[in-house]
């Protein structure tokens, strides 16, 4: 069921109406994304995730490109209690990055890296509060980020999404 919900999130842009975001909407995307990175357990976190998912899957400004290969281990982890909190975070991170970096293009490597970094920021906050949240595949990404190797990791996996 969760996988179905994610697939609907991923494919929603194919069926969605294309809304134009106001400057206030764009600022809200950035603000909520960074707020989730800072405190994924905030009282309004669930509402923020819903608003971000609805907004970013119904617009092409910013046009967020999704590459599920980047977080396939997370998708496949059926027992992970925080999957819902993490799975859409790369979408939010990419959207915020595109809005903060006007010259960035939706398929730039840096955009995908920003999405993974956003996921890792939330993961680290969650795992700091709950030891059961730790996952080796995410810890490998944290280590790669800390050694400035995350860009190479993302670039290698993007080959599974690029034509």
C-alpha cells in the first residue's frame, strides 16, 4: 500500500493540472523544505509534507525530476518506520534547490544531490531521536556526503534513470 502511495506521488505529474506558483508559494516551498530538514517531527510536519507533495507534483515551476533509483533501498525497506517521512524529501529538496538557484536546470546533477542531501538531513534528525531509525544504506550516504563523495555516488546511480 505504501509503495502504491509513492507510485501515485511519482506519477501524479502525468495526470496533474499544471498550476502556476506565486512568489509566496515558491517561498513557502523553500521555507517548509528547510523546516522539515531542521525538525521532521514538528507539529505541522505532516501538513507541510502534504502541501509540498501536492504543490510540487502539480507544477512545472519548479519542474522536479524524480529518479527512484537514488532511493531504491529505502523504497524496498518494507519495515522502515520512517519511510513516509523520508521518501518524498528528495522531491522537496530538489524543488527548494531549483527555486533557490534560478540558473539550475531540472536534470542538473547538483539538483539531484540537493534532493539526496535533504533526505539525509531529515534522516539524521530522525535517527538522532530514534536508534531504530538507523539504516546501513543511509549511513553509507551520510559517510559519502561527509567525505565529499556524494556527488559521485548520485552521478553513478543517475545512469539508471537517464536515457
